[in-house]
């Protein structure tokens, strides 16, 4: 594909991971961050992540460092990019201020996408000079490995930009989903939040330990969900009658469980229970070690999913 020019606003973990993905597809990448310390971590992140990408694609070339630019000066980097991906911390005012400043230097027709986890596109684009160029494109961490991108338009987003964004991210091998309307957390993190609320409830009320909850997920639901969504799982659970039979015969049992789910808050004592429970499972492994374990496992899983699709 033609060499695209992409600006990343924010050099944290998400920005560095996006950088890795875009460089692996031969894009020209410019990363802006006001923090010199944040920028200093981008190249080591890319170097470590590249090894994993080569396990997914052995034909991948060496890192094209000449196509990467790091900058603390927003005024000098905005010369006609094809795309802008914003990855600042998830604070509304911070994102609004950053995008309004960036617009002072960007051509008016350059799309801007935000990696926000939970903020609404309509809220972020408030105050922009050209809000029609803006939408949300939320990845899952780490974006260079996990395929999902949730593309969400705001009220002032140009109608054609959603499809343009879908096509853009598909160039980089992403699986794009487009919610029918804005909602806090988009799709995947709403599902994640619903599940995590019950995780917290089970720990808080003594139903199960942190370790057993994680083990239950990894050795049951997680295995199925890597290949089947929850609706398809229940379709298969209905036997020959499929989803309709499942809902007719077992739907009421779901309602019984829903009515028994907890309503909890993350009070300080509950937070400590969660932290203490997790610490017991870590066995001295550092964050860096855990990240490597996660990424190595994700790479093997992605290779398996690709093999299954090709059968």
C-alpha cells in the first residue's frame, strides 16, 4: 500500500503500540508528546514489540527507524499527514485542549481519531474548529496485537468519515466494529465493565478469591470467547433448536442469575481486597514479565486463530 503519513498525539503505551503497528505497515510515523521522558520510551517499546510481530509475520522487515520521528514541538510536525491518532490520557478537558491546539497547525481536511476508552466523541469534538473531521477509534491494548478497533462518530462527525475510518484501519489488519450510537465504553468495554462489576462483587462478598475468578475465566469462558461471541455460544447451547430454543428453555435461568448479581462500589477496603488477592497470584513476576507473558500468549493465539480461519 502507499506510504501513509500518520501523526500520533501522545507517546504512552497506546501511542507506542500504535507506532509499532503503523511502522510495521511501512507508514511514516510522527509521535508528539510534551514529555521527553514519555518519548524516550517509544523506541524501546517498538524494539521489544517488533520481535513479537515477526512471529506473526516472519516476512516482516527490520524496523524502519528512518520513518519514525519523535517531537515535543507540535508546531513543526503537522505538515499534511494522512491521519492523526490521539492517545492522550482519558481526561475530557485535556483532550479538548490538545485537539484544539493541534487544529491550529493541521490542514483542515485531515481526519483526527481519538483512542479514548470511555469518553464520548460528541463531548471531545466540542470546541473544535472543524468537528466534522473527528471521531473515536478505540483500540484494545496492545493495539499492535489485538485486532479490534471501535469506530464511533460524534453528532458533528461528517457522515462519510466513519466509512473512511473503517477503510483506513483495515489497511493495518484491524477488525472494525461500528456501534449504532454513542455509549460510554463503546461496545467491548461495556461488556468488560459488566463482567468486572461481578468480579468485584464476588470478591467483596466472599463468593470467590481473585485467583479462582481469574482461573475460572481463563479455563472456560475465555477459551470459548477467543473464537465465539456470547450470542453464538448460546446458539450452540440451544442444540438443534439454536438460539431460539436456548432462550425459550434456559432464558429464565439467565434472569435468575441477573437478579442475583451484585451492585458494588470500589470502596477503599474492597480495592485492597482486590489488590491483596492479585498479589498472592503474581509469584514475584514484574509488570514487564507479565506483559511479555501476555504478548507471547496473544501471538500464539492469533496464529492459531489465523490457522483455524484458513482450514
